[in-house]
């Protein structure tokens, strides 16, 4: 099942996304404000590195670098600094993995903290909305009681008027 939006809806969505791209430091949601503004230098660095490692740009650049490394070592335009089993390349991958793992764990822990803060904020907002709903229902109940008392009073007035009009000697209009 596909959902279609109008052209104006698509335009509004594109403008919103463009605005978000142009202002990445503009964190309106309270959880984002806390998450980004109170982060230490190391936490911000871990977030940025994790975002870079998880991007297509990183994968493409790394693939090109590895292919260039292999090509230069196989063809030998330069001196073969890393002959066939490519031990130096494997060492570089090991060093990269040794640093990438902990950085990704740090970024994952930060995301878990942000998720926890988001849930706490959502719970607080839901409780606040529940309180507002209770107040609205109480106001509706009060208004209903006032309306019912007015209707009872009108009913009594109508009954009085009807009973007076049925008495002998009163003129009907």
C-alpha cells in the first residue's frame, strides 16, 4: 500500500528537510538539546566518527584506497612496499578495527542514552496530556451539569406554562 501526498505536501516536506540540512546545530526537541549541548568533546568526536564510518562516502573512499594499494603493489609502478600476502594492509585493517569497535560502542551507548531520554520525555509529555484531558473532561462534566439544570428549569417553566394554559378561563394565544 502506498501513500501519496499532494504536491504542496511534498514541497513542504522538502523545505523542512532542506531547513534541517542547512541548520544541523538547530536542535529544537528538548532531548536533542540535552544530548548535543551537554556532550563532551570525546562524545561529539565519537558521534562524528561513527557517522563518518557508517556512510557510503567512507565505504567508497576506503574501497578506492584498497584498490589503489593493491594495484600499486601488484603492478609495481613504485617499489613493492607490501608484497602479495599484503601483510601491511592487513595490519592497517587490524588497527582500524581496533579503534573503530570502541568508537562505535561509544556512539551506541550515546544513542542508548538518547533513547532513554526520549522515552522519559515522551512519558512526561503523555502524563501532562493525561492531566489536561482529565481537566477538559471535568470542565465538560461541569458544563453538562449546568446545561442539564438549565434544561430542567426550562422544562418546569414549560410545564407551568402548559398547565396554566389548560386552566379554564385562561385565553389561549
